């Protein structure tokens, strides 16, 4: 059972079947995205701010596209998108390839560490 709700983008009441925003907004969002994608393809030397101005979208929105991997930074955007872990300039996504590899290792390590810590604190609790 899907409850009708207000579209967070335009406020209209709709049934959130597949999307979090209403159909009108999905179409509008797609159009915006297409506009941005085409503009970046045709103007590869523009920075984020210039693209935002030309396409009438916010820089924040462009960063979301980049982080989601829907948009690849062009030459003009070098340095605008950075790895959330080590800060190097990246073209798409949230982290550079090295850090992505790193994280997949670290997650395993962290799990191990958490288990170790749990064991140690467990000891402390029992000796108290
Ligand atoms: Zn809407
Ligand atoms: Zn990195």
C-alpha cells in the first residue's frame, strides 16, 4: 500500500511508486540533467560555476551529478571534485581509485579491530 505524499521538489501530492519525486519533476530533472550533460560535452573547458550559470542549475546539483557518477568532470572542472578521503582531484564519484581500493581493505580491518576491541572491553567489564 503506497501512501500519497507531497513531492519534495514541487509540493504536488502524488503516489511515490518508483520515484521519490512526482512524474513532472522526474521529467524536469531528466531535462536538466540532459542539458547539463550536453553542455559539458560541448564546452569541455568550462568550470563548474560557468556550467551552473549556463544551465541554470546550482553548483551543488552539478556536484551531486559528479558524485553519483552521472556526469564526468571535464578538463575545465579539474580540481572541483576531490576525493573525500585524500583530497586528490577526481573526475567522477566520491573517492579516487586508490582510496576505493583502500577502503575495501580498511572495512575488513575495521571489522577485525572492532572485534578485537569488543573482546578487550569484554575483558575489562568482567574484571571490574
Ligand atoms: Zn514534483
Ligand atoms: Zn583518494
